[in-house]
C-alpha cells in the first residue's frame, strides 16, 4: 500500500506537457475546420460577410479589442492595495 501524495507532490493531468500539447493541437484543428467550413456556409447579410473567413477574423479582432479595453479600464478602475484599510472614510 502506498502513502497518499502530499499536497506539494500532487500532479494533475494538465501538468503533463504531452496533454497540454494534445489540447492545443485539437483546438487548432477545430479552429481550422471551422475556418474552412465557412466556405461551405452561404451567408445572407452585408457584402463584407461574404469574404472567406470573415467571422473568424472578426471574432479574433473583437477578442483582442476586449482585452485592450479591459487593460485600459484597469488603469482607470484600479485602487491601491490599502484602499479598504484607509481610516479616512
């Protein structure tokens, strides 16, 4: 009988680099299939939507924009670490 692992020795399945590589490759494959699948989909909307891969590019640009906006908001909304410890209020 083996002793149970100590909290510092515990390894999860994502600690193995092979599993992480497998997940990344699967996500890349799914993204590529979805991107190429846009050629089979007939969209009915604005003319720009007919451009091959429009939705993939649009989603990527929107995600990057959200991250940039969040970084700017952090500068405005961030409070000092001792904000709630102040006795002035």
